């Protein structure tokens, strides 16, 4: 088996370090001080900024043991989706504390004022948080004895409820991630191709998942149309051999950078900024149509009909939304299966969509260092 191409290895390594959060416009527009790049006006001053889709904040937490794990999970999702807003442990802890109420807030006030080791690290803070609020007030040994005496049915029921909460919150996170990726691609088109097919889009918690996905598909179609139109322009403007050097991952880093630089100088910026052809060719060959969120899943129709905000409710409320009144255990099992079916379709598509973005950002970042 042939050895992996060094350029592709660099791309793969950088992909793992990139997030879906956009770098500052100056980073993506002017990657190096080389004259070929700085001489190009890459971002029109009249172009509106594009923002990432906001995440819904967790419901205020007042110290309930039952809600502790779910609250921390929701905080984790917000921090994961918006790392640029919470770049260090202090910011993360401050965000979590801002969501507290009642006795939980009083506890945090006391801990924060001590400036101890617990508040120096987010992981230490959340671990201590779980120790304080994640267990019932009753003696832990007595609670363990009580749990052991519960029928197996009750234990399984509790585990299923927790599983349902995790899956619905993952689905909620997935929809928001779709919006963030889409907004990042819109910003890339604006930066490198001077194209703005759509304003920034954001998830609507009051709308159904189906309607949110439909709006996403509309904008993704616009992105696809722009990339295909620009790709046809690129193909007409350059020789097929040059196009292949841009499109193929096997071309060496040095050669690819030289081709892109020469092409920009030869076309006088008619194909966008220096990275315009690279962005165009990559998106046109990435098959965006195959990663669009589905709007017709007959098996998961009840889930897609839910308002996006319903996904962060309690297991009882979610089950009530999804299932007909009746046997509680049967309804819980049915709700679990419905959510799992929807997640098994949506999450792989979202991950592939994110791969397209990560690959593109990796190529631009790596090539920019060689121009």
C-alpha cells in the first residue's frame, strides 16, 4: 500500500483541531503578509457580518438532584457550540453560575468568594457541583440501600428516562450545529467569493424541527447553487490540468499553493480573492446535496413535528408529546425508539456536513501558509 500523501496528512491533522466556530475575518481573508494576498480587497465593506446560530440556554437550576445531570449536560452543549464566547475555565464557570437560582446560587456565591482550587478549573467545579447537588440530601449509604431495594423495573425505568433526555438533547444540539455550519459557509462565500446568497440563519426554538430543517435546506440549496455556478466559471477560465491541480488532494502542498497564487494574478481577482477558486472547487465537489437534513422521515414524523424547544424538556413531557396516553412503560419505550430513529439519520448527516466545512478550512489554512 502506498504511503499517505503528506499534504493530505496535514489536512487530516488540521481538521481535527478546527471547530465550526469561524475565525476572525482578518485571519481568513489575509492569511499571510505576502504581497499577493494583502493587495486584494477580500471583504467588501458593505457586506453584512454573519453570526453563528445561538444556542438556547439551560433552564435556571435551583438545586434539584433530579435535574443536576441534565442541567450540566445542557451547559456542556452550550460551551461546546460557542467556545469563542467561553475561551477559558473562568468564563465557563461564570456561565454556569449565571444559570443558577435559589440555594444553588447561594452555594456558588460562597464557593466563588473563597477563591479556592474548586473555582480554578471547570472540571473541578462541575465535579464538586455533582457531589453537592447530584445526590439526594439523605445519607448516601441509606440511599444506596433504598436503590438496591427498588424493583428492577423501576431502575430500568429511571435509566430509560435519563437515556431519553440525553438523546433528545443530542438531537437539539445537532440541529443547532447544522445552523452554525451553514452560517460559517455563508461567511466563507462572502469572504472569498464576494457572494452573499442568504443572510445568517438561526434556529427557532418555537418552530418544529421539520420547519427548522426546511429552512436549512433552502439556504444549503443556495450555497450549492453559488458553488456550482462559480465552479462552471472557474472551469471556463482555466485549463483542465490546472483545475485538477486545485481539485485533487494528491497534489503537493507547494504545487497547489503556486497554482492558486498564479491563477489569482492571471485572472486579476475575477474569481474572487486568492482562495476563491479553492473554495469554489472544494464545495462544488463535496456533494452538499447528500448531507442536507431530511424533512420527510415517516418513521420519525412525531419527532420532527416537535418544537425544537421541546427537546430540552423533561422525559415525562417529551413522552407526552410523542406518544398517546396509555401504559407509561410502553410510551417511554416508544418515545426512545422514535428519538433514536431520528437521531440515527440526522447525526451522521450533520457530522458529514461538518467534515466538509473542516476540510475546506483546513485547506485554506494550510495553503495560506505557503503563499
